[in-house]
C-alpha cells in the first residue's frame, strides 16, 4: 500500500524550494561583491569632500 502524503507539507515544501531558487537568482542578479561596495562608498565620500571643499565662505 502507498504511504499517504500530507498535502500541506508538500505544498509548503514546494513553496520553500521556489523561494530558495528565487533568492539564489536575486543574489546573482543584484548582489555586489564586498570590494565593489567599498569602492562605491569611498567614491561617494571623496565626492562629498570635494564638494564641501569647493563651497564658498560667506
């Protein structure tokens, strides 16, 4: 005789697997390496300092 399955557990397991694959796809598509993040942060800080240095004194 075949073992009965719990349909709620099967549905939830399928949803978890789909969410996991979507998360992996998003990490590849939108994720950035740590080095890229640091470079962007340093560029923004440098641009802010340059901008502040060019302000006129009243």
